[in-house]
């Protein structure tokens, strides 16, 4: 549980340390995005993305505490890099990590891959990502292709 709390704190502090200066290529688009993300190597739940020029960071997490279901916690931090910046669709690379804790049994996953950030309605974007993931690093590692997606609102 300490590892989850430390990872979450590190994620928040890292995201906040990027500052608020706006140096993106298109000054009319915000650098701060919030939304919902689902990914086995990048996290499940509410998500925050910050873009600084071509670099980005994403923090994703969601806790569920239930008498019947038990305790579930997902936390992920990803580093992003724009490979090709287009007007409506951007190609980016990512490196992600994801900690899943289900009833005090944490699983650590890592992933690397590429994604598309598709802008629509001027304030929304949809991200599709695919890559290679390594799952359950601490017990019995396995690897498989991964698919991730998210919907973000530009603040």
C-alpha cells in the first residue's frame, strides 16, 4: 500500500512541476487536459495530461472500495512524446507504468508504444494507443500486445 501512495504522490508532484507557461505550437489549444483513460500499461480511471511543447506526462488513477467487491486501486504514470504534429491528428510515442492493487495484491505493468491523438470539437481529443506490455513484473512476468484509449477535455 505504501508503494501505491508513494507512486500516486510522485505522479501528482511530477505533473505539477512542469509549470504553467504555454509554449505549445498552437497557442489556442490548452496544454492541460482532463478525461477518462483505460489502459493495461498506462492506468484505468480519471486522467490528467500536461503537454509542454512536444513532451507530455499523463497521470491516471481510480480507487474502488466496496464491502462486496473488496478494494481495487489503479494508478499509472506515462511519459509522452509527439513524433508528428498535424492539425487534427498527432502521432506520439509513450512509455507507461501501471500499478493495480486488488485486495492487497499489487501487480506492476510496463508498456511502450505509439498512439494517435485525434482532436475534435476544438476542446476534445480521443487517444488510441497500442504497444508492447510486460505484465505482473514482480511475480511471473509475461508479455503481450496492448491497446489503450482515452477521451480528454482541454482546459
